[in-house]
């Protein structure tokens, strides 16, 4: 089990919702945490709140839009200057916006790739790094389709595929870095209001009742429950390439088929 005392973590989308919960559980377990978010006001307020609760200088906020390469790189350098190292990197920032779908891809998928490559470059043993762990936040919608949000679904399938491929690369090439994904069902955060917003859902608003019925099938999780899942993926040294599915009735590591299950067809 990886001990978190003295480790340095980075969490994107940390100003509210799941990111805030992830940052807090890492602080509670002894890590220092760099908070990254596009929302500067909420981020700075959270920095003050966390430093008061967990000790001065345990946390610092960096304003970053994960869809900007430059902002991400500049912040990473500042984090290294302040904290000296990065051991844990959680790519959590994400949005639902089917209307501005290219923006959604740039944040949910490209943002995860940007953060992962920055972290990997620093952590990789072949570059003189100390190893570490990266956790990418996907969704249950990265394992099965959510009809109301095809672009969101595509980005989350992308996050799962990217994570699994890179985890395999890390194993084969011995990077010394573990890369895992989280796939929670609905979680009680401001994000789930998006399903009722025409601004964000656009042409798929007619499917709102369908999503509502799914929410009955997958009752919302609380941030604190999902945060325990992050801690597991960070601490358990045996996990690389793992996808943790989390639902109200329990969590589990997803078993992916070794062979493609298929029904034969005549061609
Ligand atoms: N709430 C839910 O039902 C579920 C959420 N997720 C995923 O969890 C992650 C976090 O979601 P929530 O906490 O629910 O959302 P949220 O909307 O409560 O928080 C998202 C945070 O990300 C920040 N953010 C948005 N765009 C950004 C950008 N370009 N750069 C930096 N920060 C940015 C926001 O300012 C906000 O602080 C997302 O990736 C989401 O897809 C996964 C499964 C379920
Ligand atoms: C271990 C199991 C994998 C099971 C995958 C699964 O159950 C997928 C379910 C989806 C189903 O195809 C139809 C759905 O809508 C399910 C996804 C529910 C997504 C909740 C995501 C919420 C969010 O990201 O905001």
C-alpha cells in the first residue's frame, strides 16, 4: 500500500464537486495538494479553507483551463517549484455540453491526455522520475452508452481506452507509473443539473425523461463515497490499468473480456 504522508498530489477541476472531495481525502491522508481549476474565485476560497483545516501551505490553487496546453504546462512548472515533486495526478475536470461538443472533447478527453502526459514525463523512471500514480476520472458512461449525451459518452469511452492502453505501455516499458480510471454512476454534484439544461444538452433535451429513469436505476452517489474509490486506486500498489465502477449498490473493478464476445454472422 502506498503511504500518502509527504506525497504531492495534483487534482484538476478541484474547486467543487468530485475534485474538491478528492483533494480533501488526499489531504486527510497526509498528502499536499495542488488544486487546479478554471474557476479562480472558488479555487482561491477553497485554498484558504483547506489551509485553515489541514495546515498552512498544504494546499495551493492554480488557475488552469485544462483545454490550454500552455496554462497546464506553466502551472505544472510552478507546482514543481513550490512542492518539489508530483507523485499523484488526478485528471478530474469535465463538463457536459453536447451543443459545444468540440469544447467537451477538448476538456474531457484532450485535457486528460494533456495532464497524463505532463505527469508521466515527470514521473517516468526512464526520465529519472520517482514513479507515481495517475487516476483519470471517466464515468459509467465510459463503459455503456448514455443516450442523452453521445459526445460526453464518447469522451468517457476515450478516457477508459486511453488509460488502459497507457497502463499497458507502462507495464511493458516499465515506466514505474500506475494509471487507473474511475467510472462512477451519477454523483450528487452541480454537474448533474446539466441533464436538464437546454444550453448544454441541445437537440437531446427530448431524452430528459429517459435519463431521469436511469437515475432511478442508478441512484446518485455522494462525493464522499466516490472519494474512497479514488483513495483505493491511489494506494493499492497492485492496481494498474484498473477501472473502478461505482454504483449505489456497490463498487467493483471491471473485468474486460480477453476475447471479443461475438455472435457469428454469415458474410
Ligand atoms: N457528477 C456525476 O454524476 C459524475 C461525474 N463524473 C465526472 O467527474 C468529473 C467531475 O465532475 P463533477 O464534480 O460532477 O462536476 P462539477 O461540475 O461539479 O465540477 C467540475 C469542476 O471542473 C471545473 N472545470 C470545468 N471546466 C474546466 C476546465 N476547462 N479546466 C479546468 N477546470 C474545469 C469546474 O470549474 C468545476 O470546478 C467529471 O470528469 C465528470 O465527467 C463521472 C461520473 C458521474
Ligand atoms: C461493471 C460494469 C460496467 C457496467 C456499465 C454499465 O452499467 C453502463 C451503464 C450505462 C448503460 O449502458 C445505460 C446508461 O445510461 C448507463 C450509464 C449511466 C451513466 C451515468 C453517468 C453519469 C455521469 O457521468 O454524469
